[in-house]
C-alpha cells in the first residue's frame, strides 16, 4: 500500500489563481456573449513583449547551442558565472551593498525558491507569515508538515500570523512571542505597499536578537519609484547574518513564461543544529541545488544577463513605466467609484477596500458581473484580506483605461 502525504489534505480548496480561473471559466460558459470583452486583472502576470535586448540575447545563445563548438550541456546548478557576476555588480555592488557572485543562486523562480528553501530549514521552527500573504508561503509550509489544520478563518494551527492592516500601513508589528522564520515581502504582494528603512531595521534587529531568519521576497523591487524606499534587505546593517533574499526577472523583464530568478544566501547566514551550534546555510543551499536542480537553460540566462545591458535597462524602465502608468489609472478608477485605495505607487498592485459589508468574494462577483473584469478577492490572501480586493496593473494601456472606466461606473 502506498501512503500519501496527508499534509496535502489539510490545504484549503485549490491554489487561489486556479480557483479564480475556474470561476471565470464558469462565468464565461454561462455568458458567452461577454467573453470577448472580459478583462483580466487577477493574477499578476505580465502582458507586454520581452524586451528586444533579451530576445536578441536568447536568439544568439540558441544559435551558439546549434554549433558543436559553442554547444553547452549541463550548466552549473547555481547559475552561470556571467549572470551571477552581472547580478552582484548591478543589483548590489553598484548600490553599495556587499554581495558576492558566489552568494547568488540563479533559479527558475522565486515561488519555487521560497518553497524549496524549506529543505534546508529544520522542522521545529516557529514560522511567521504576514496576513494577507502570498499564499505560497503558507501552503508550502502546510505541505511539508509545519502546521496543523486550518480553522474556519483559514488560518493554520502552528503558524504565527502577523496582521497587516490599514492602521499599520500593511507592515506588521514585531511579534510578541519568539519566532524563528519570518516571511516578509516588499514591495508587497498583495497590498502593493512598501516598508520603510526604519521598519526593516526593526525586523533585522528582531531577527538577530532571536537568531531568526527573514525570508525576504523582493520580486517587485523594480517597481520602487523612490530612493527612500529600501530595495534590498541587505541595505540594512546586520541583514547578511539573518536574511535570504528572493528576486525575480519575471515582473521587470517579463520572464513569467521564460523563467529566471535568483536567491541570495549570504555566506554569513547561520542556522542552528540541535546542540545550538551555528552552521552556515550557504553550503547547504548550494548542496540542495546541486542535487535537486539542474539550473536554468543557457539561452534564458543569457536573456536575463541582457537585462543589465544599457539597452536592456532602458527597455525594462519603459516596461515599468508602462505598468506603473496603468496602476495610476486603475487606482484613479477605483477612487472615482468612492473606494479607498492602497498601494500602486511602488508596486503593480492596487489594494482596494470594499464598501462596508461587502465580502471579498462578493466584490469579485460584482466586479465580474457588473464590469466584466476579473480581480483577486483579498480573502484569497488570508483572513486579514477579507473586505479587500486586489487589482493587477499588468495589462495593455487600452485595457487599463477601459477597466478604470468600468470600475468608476460600478454602483456599490
Ligand atoms: C500574483 O498574482 O500574486 C502573482 O502572479 C504571483 C506569482 O508571481 O506567483
């Protein structure tokens, strides 16, 4: 008899985005005449074409693979040196942050890395997540057995939920109890808000005091518009000893389908064995990747490298400007309907407060029925997301303008 991993049975319904897709398909089947004008602002998936510089680099690399003398088989599991160096130089050293190429691990996504990182962490950790939260952090902890069952509010026993509310600017207070692993995500998905340097300093101080580790998801950092907002956790003194940073080319370079990301594991980062001895995680993560991962394909890593070229930088800036222009229009549309809006200034997500008494899924249905627009119900991100919905700014300009008009016309 083969036994299954019963932890999977604890998961609530489907993963949020497939669940939304299921509901939208049902709506489209029931309303075939509206399918053509349906606009999707649900999942945060990029819509604009890959930058030219990236495409050219990928083409060139594919041609190299077509010639025996420049063909490459297995690459280094941690990523090619050319890309690791480009990342270290452009994303860190040029900003005055000391991160070496050997501390950068190229991968096929931040979602996978944030989940896979649990492989090198023990099973006794007290884990803290923000609420609302990117559901992957919670579900992957459920899958590996770090939690009990979920209660009626969808909260899993054993996790420490850190409420993120309008009152705290969607940056959680430090926990009253000791926790060992803390997931933070800024610019934040889903609320589109950012944390200040002082707030991150407080988190780093907390982590150091408790010998805890911050898993810092900075997948949306390219959308930060202002130098006063920290772009990396490693801008904060002491973070090299207590943080891992996840970054991605998905949202800046349009790589959601192409797949390339990276995780920074500083050499100084320590976790503890049963006897309390500190051990570096860098080598364990490297070992994990060598065993379970074969790296990202050579052409795609060349494409990612091209993001750092002058042409690539200019093209990525234009993409960011495009999506942030959409964010402004969408926030304006929601405000014009009388709704309170958060985020959208340093992130491609707008977090909208529902009118009093309207639940997240009610708002989802209303926006779908009245405006023929798909949004994401806040409750899908956790119990503190109830009463909100998220609008993604990843769209064409014409669609963003149309959605802004339709949102404005909704009578709540
Ligand atoms: C989202 O909509 O939250 C994103 O698509 C999540 C992701 O990048 O996996």
